[in-house]
C-alpha cells in the first residue's frame, strides 16, 4: 500500500487554519496528519480546496507550528468514530478519546461523523411519549420519541442541573427496556464537567449513558466535532442496536460561537451578529439527525440546550433553532429569581408534537383536556394578578381571586419540584386535578363532563371532607 505523500509547503497560519500549497488529489473534508519538527502529531481536516491549495483546520490549534519543519500528510479518509455497544457507561473527550481511565473501545464499525441524511420518505411519525419526570414537560409540553425539543435558557440559569435531571430520569413508559442517553457538553468549565460526571456516577445513570465532554479551554475546532461524534454514537445505538436514544446537547451557544470564530478566521462574509450565513444549514445538519425510521426499532430524540445571549429570543441561535425544531421549553428568569426550580415558563413554551404522544393507551385519556385547562387557568390567573397590581385586590371578582390563587399554587407546587424528584405522569396529572379544585367547577370549560365526574369531583368531595375534619 502506497503511503500518503508528505508536504512541506505550508505558506500561512491563522488561528486554527493552515494553508498548504502544491497538493495533489486532496478532497474536501479529508483528514490530515500534521507532524511538527519535535515529533508531535496533530490532526486536521480539509476545509477548502482551490486548485493546488488546501485550507486545513488544525484540531489542536496552530500554536507552536514552525512552517519550515512541519510536515503534512493527507490520509484519504474523513473523520470517523469507532462505535460499539461498549460505549455505554464511558466518558470521552470532544475527539472521541476515552478520558475515564478505561481502555480504548474495540469497534464493531467506524462511522463517518457527518452521518447520512435521513430519507424523508423513510421517516416514521413520532408518536410515543417519553417521561422525563419533570411536570412542566410531561404534563404541559410532552416530549415524544423521535422529536427535537430544545431548551432555551439564559446565563446563570440552572439548565445544566435540568439536563442532568432529564438524563437521569428519562424513560419510555411503554415498556421498552433498551433506553440509552448520549450526552454531549461543549465549551463547559471543568467544574461543570465534574458535576455531570459525578452526578451520573453517583445516581447510576452513567451505566446507560455515553458522555462526550469538551471543556472551555479545549480547542474551538474540537467543539465543532463534539456534537457530531455524539450523534454518530446515537445513530449506531438507535439504528444498529435497536435502542431508544435520548441525545442531550449542551450548550449549543458555545458550538455556534466556535463556528463564528472559525468563520472569522477564514475571512468569510459574516451574517447576522457576525455568525456565518450558513448557520441555519449547519444547525439543521445536526437537528435533522433525530427521528424514527420505518422498519427500525430504535429512535433518536434530541434535547438541544442553548443559552440565549441577553435572554434575547430573537438572537440568531434560538431564532434559527426554533425554525428547525418542533417547539421549545423556555426557562424564565423571573421564576428563577423566586427560587423556583426548574424555572420553566409554561406559557411561551411549546411542544408541537404534544398531541401525538398523549391520550388513552399512551399516558391517560384526560391528559389533553387537563393540559388545556391548566394552560387556560394559569393564563387567567396571571392576568388577574396583573390587574390586582394596577387596581388593587379589592377590584377583583371572587373568580379572579380564585384564579390568582391558582396561579401562585401552580408555580409553587406544579412548576416547582426537587432536583431529584422523579414524578410519574400519573402523579403529574393528579397534581393538576388537585390544583383545579381551587377554581369554581363552572369555570372548567375545557374539560369534558365525564372527566370532571371521574377525576375532579372525587377530589372535590375529599377536599370538602378534609376541611370539615380540620374545622372540627
């Protein structure tokens, strides 16, 4: 076998980018091996070809490279990830190298990290409920197997704690036991990485999890490959091993910042806020790797987490993400300031596939009606509270006072829950019916009469008996 040709024709270095001249038969996205004068080896990837010039992206950065003594070899292959079911329970860095002290993976296959696009005709419709154990998601904005449901957060908000909680608790309640989590963290601090690793080990969640950790001081270029490694691992577990895989990507904002940094180094024409014009396309190549395939048992469900700069929903990252994905869970700083965890603002949050994964045989027959009634009651309660601020509480009707009380109790008991509190969907639904006993029965206009008879009235009777017992 002929060895790849070595080049000593580096003409320019700029950040993580390197220009190599006089190259032959080099292809876009091809891997490169860079050998420094001191024997150190680095990896790179071809970003651009122009006649006999190749622009190479160096994964470890170009610092310390002497253009006169450095050799470049093009390996004739793209970046691939060695995959095996033995990945479960392991922790890797953003290059796919184990960092948990364990042995290298003995692969069953090596897969292109860019994946293969799903044929839209082969896609199966998401229709199976995933229980996260968090009431504001399970009860109000249900997650469905094969869905892409991002979490929009802000700086200093507890999205990492929430990500860890979902990774610990998420399960398919229809009886499928082959459930796995692929967790990718990009640009996080060492402290955050330690939190995730220790939490997963302590709770036993690591046994069904594959972790990819890219730290803030790791090269920005590595941040670009981290989510793709995670999705490649997820595709193998889902479509080759028949598992239901939940992929959690945090923080997509750090990924986009790295993309902007590389784009600036390439001197590309910037788009909105300095991000490259192809940001939408780039994000879509990752988000669209979620879903179900006909004839395949497994599936990939995605929860991308991103922090909105200055809590701005119109920022390009959340804005474009909202176009590609099927809804969003929004964390509210007002709830966070009240000490409510998780601070999910249910009003602007949305799961576009929520109606497909709930109901009889999936969660419970009354789920959709109860969800709509809780939305309506909470919305009216917030309006009543705003009215009380302007006109005073004395201006409120008895019904408005009841709804204002409902809104407070809803935030305090339904939205608020413990970080290690795993509520079943039945517990979430019962909690919702209990809260509705605060408002008059005649105001329950979004729930069918048979559900009021079956679920609401017994609670009303029990509440009245408790009040009489307390009075005695």
